[in-house]
């Protein structure tokens, strides 16, 4: 099993609105793609930056799943996020293997 982790630092002034949008719109849309088995969203506590930082984790079974997601659905979903919150966040993505 693997985890697709997206770490996002979002402007504190809109963090609660962003979190609500993530939980009710974005994450369900990602899960509807069918590539992921489950997800978690965690607030990162040990970061001293100007925003609020969150880790969004999606569990998947094979590297073929993430490759297909990144080819077919990921770009569209990332554009939706960028258009809505452009200039108000920074993000980076990592792939993790559960051992």
C-alpha cells in the first residue's frame, strides 16, 4: 500500500473556509476518481510559518493507480484548487510506501 501525500500551507485568514471546501468538495471529488481507498486530513502542528499547514493523505494500492490519477484526473483537480486559492497557498506532494 502507498500514500499520496499533499502538504498545503494556506493563508490563515481563509484556512477554515479552505478546510471546509476540501472536506465537502475537493476530497470527495478526488475519491470519486476511484484510484484511492481512503483518505485522512491532518493539521501539521510543528511548523512555524505564516499559514496553517495540513497534510492530506490518500491511500492507494499500486503505483499504476497513482500514475493513472496523475495522468487522467490530477491535473484537472489541481487546476480547480489553484483557480480558487491562487496566491494564498503553497503545496508539495510526496509518495510514501507503507512498510
